[in-house]
C-alpha cells in the first residue's frame, strides 16, 4: 500500500508538469504577457523542484519521511489551487515555484521511503517499478 501511495505521489507531480505545457499560449493571452514571461512559470517550477532535493532530504532524515512527505504534498496541493486563482502573472510565477518545491518531495522522499522499506533484491525490484511508472507517467499526462 505504501509503495502504491509513493508511486501515485510521484506520478501526480510528474503529470502536473506535462499537463501544464500545452496551456502556455492561453496563459499568456489571459494575462496579456509575452510567451517569454509565461515560460518563467515553467522555469521557476523546475527551479523549485531542483531546490527541493536540497531541502527535503535533510528534513526527512531529521523529522521522518511521512511528515515531510505530507507537508510537501500539502504545499503542492495548496500552490496548485492557488495557481487556479492567480490574479497576475507575477503571482502565478511565485505559485509555480512553490508548486515545484512541493512536488519535489515526491521524488526525493518517495525514493527514500522505498529504499527504507525494502532491502537487497526487493529494494531493487520496487525501485525499478517506481522508475518504470515515472518513465511512463508523461504518456498519461498528454
């Protein structure tokens, strides 16, 4: 059950990247800004995801995997809802950064959870399953 929840967390966060890209022209039109500005929402999201690895790893070692995973997913969900109600492109850029920061927990802590739960061949098998799902999740998001 835990493995399934980890896989779903990683998949939802990955799909959120893939589902966003086709809407970039409409976002630019909605806010009345150039596409280069709209593309900052993608860059900031990826920056948040990249920085999350530096943050969540030590936090999960200190406070435990479960609580850090739940907080990260909560940040992702709240930022995602906030993106729906963003009143300016600046607010959307900040919320996309927070969304990436929250989404990054799934990859960092998710893999650590699987690694903590299993050892040896079982760990390799289950990490392979997680990686397979991560590899296939962009196809679902299209």
